[in-house]
């Protein structure tokens, strides 16, 4: 939280102790990513590298400055063929006043040091700003600058309510929205006024024990297991094995949280009307049907506070994705609204 003078601006370094959207033990680490260093030797390299990405991570602060400048550096590629730099590597600024959220666009420069300038936003003295970090890149350092004459302070992160913890895939990590605030986990967090911890790993949301043990340490309000897009039924993964993975995940969480709600989610692109690629659709539907059958059996066997979010409730259509499964902004909001409807019932 140290200030460094730069011309007419005062710069404030964002350190791990002011970040939100991360597991509780991360507050003592220098990384701006999502996985504590102790798990590095226990997870696959792909999971660790994706865990260095800052998906769902954000910082809240207050200032009465009319212009806010954000500077930072990243270590990965700026964009992907199906996702722009503003989503992969950009930041996103919102303001909360009372129960209302507002948004500011920033002019940006994607260079060795990335810079976003949010100007002419008004001197907001009563609200709290929220800056979302990049969804698909690793942030090496980040600082927020305002005019020296303006006030600035980070919002204390010590006392926080129980978060929503999400274990998922590329879709939950944020692919392929145009900017970080549009990721469904971030939309849910703003809409419900809850911290959401995003432990989604592109192509690698596989209900693995190390990650499950990590999320089970959180005193969560609800756990979301949205991994079916990365768990198709194949010759190397039978329906029985998928069933076993789901049951094992629920048991791992239940060992520490006997009554906390758990949401199991169908593949968001299953049962999409008008989707011509029949074999792909059949794959999504098969894994979803296995997941639903496992859920039904767990409930029948006495499982409490288990919830199923059905693919049809998400209701993606042929205008919802950029490819076979990854939602655009429109599709991502459909996913978010389906979760919001269910979570309002679960958390009441």
C-alpha cells in the first residue's frame, strides 16, 4: 500500500493483502494469482499456471479523483484468437453507490506496461470503486494512480462475509467475454453483494483432490462445482468413473461442511436448440445426464442442501457462444442470471 510520487500523480501499489476474490490463506503471499504456493508441488503444471491468472480477483478502493490511472505488467500473451486483449489482459472499473453499480470505460494502451486511464468520471466521494484484474493473464505488478491533491484509500479486507466458492472450467474462468466484469462469477458477485472466489482453470476443471481440499478449507456460504465441461465421458473416462468423481467431490466438501449448500451444474451448452454439431452436443448431453443421475442418487440417499443447476435453465442459444462452448457477453450473462436465480433461493 505504499505511495510513490510520479509527476503530478500519487501511485498506490496493489499488494496481496488488499485483494479480494481469493482463498483466505493468499493474503500472506506476494502473488496476485489464485493458488497458494504450498499447493504448487501437488497440482499439475497446467493447473498451477492457470492459477497464476487473476480471474475473479479484484480490489475495492475509495477516491474522490476525477481521473484514475491503472498501470500494470503481465507475463502472458495479451489475447487469444477467440478472446480480445480487453478480456484476456484488461482491467475493468465499477463504482458502487448504495445498492447501485455504475461502470466506467477506460482508454487503454497494451504495451510492456499496460495502462488504463479512466477520465472524466466525476468526483465520487461516497461510493466504493471495484477494479477487476485480468481474467486470463498473470499480473506481475499493478498500481493505481490519482492526482496528488485527491484522496485515496483501499477498502479493508479483514472482516468479510462467507464467500461463494466456484470450482470450474474455462467458462467460469471467463472465456470469452470482452472485459473482466462480464465474467459470470463477477456478475454474480456484484448482483448478490457477495465475494466470489473463482477457482476455475481453463481445460483443467477436473474435480481434483488437491483443489477440492483447498476449497473445503473455506468457510463458504455455498460451493459451486461446475466442472462437467472438462469431464466428458470418453473411452478413458467411463460414466462410472465420472459418477465416482462427482461423489468424491461432494464427500470431500461434506467432510468439513456437513450442511453448507453445494450446487452441481450441467454443461452450459448441453441441449442447445439449433446447435448443428451433433456429436459435440451429444458429448455435452451425455456428461450432463450422468451428472444429473449422480445428483439424483445422492439426494435419494439422504444428501442435504444439494442443488442442481440444469443446462436448460441456463438456456443458451445459437447466439450465445463464440465457438463450441465458450460464451460471449450475451451468453455469459445468461449463465450469470441462471446462477443468480438459484443462489437467491439457496442463500435466503
